[in-house]
C-alpha cells in the first residue's frame, strides 16, 4: 500500500491508500502506473484507492517520490479524465 495524502492531513484519523500490485496480477487501466520498487515490477492501482482508518498502519518504509510527476498525471486522469 502507498499513502497518497498530504502531510497537512496528519491530524485526521484516516489515510488515503493506493494498492501496489504485482505487474500481471490484474488488467492495466489508463490510471494505473507501472513502477519499479526494490527490483520488482509493480502497478500503483490508483482506481482502487480508498480512505481507511489509520489504526493498524505503521510508519512509511519507503518513498516513491521519484514517481511524483507520473503519479500526479495518473491522478489527473482518475479525477478529471485527462
């Protein structure tokens, strides 16, 4: 899972998560993003993002900041259609 929300929302009790799935485990959509993470090909499945309670989730273990521009473009496609 990857947290997509801003640190400005830290006080609220939910987090906005997006699943990371192994490439090939599901059909690729126009809002999915193929990434390499720890030498593994994964998909950031943005269409399956959801707000969930923070309880049970620990601290971040890594960052996908190198994909920030691609993530923003994929989110634009998800929310605006282009």
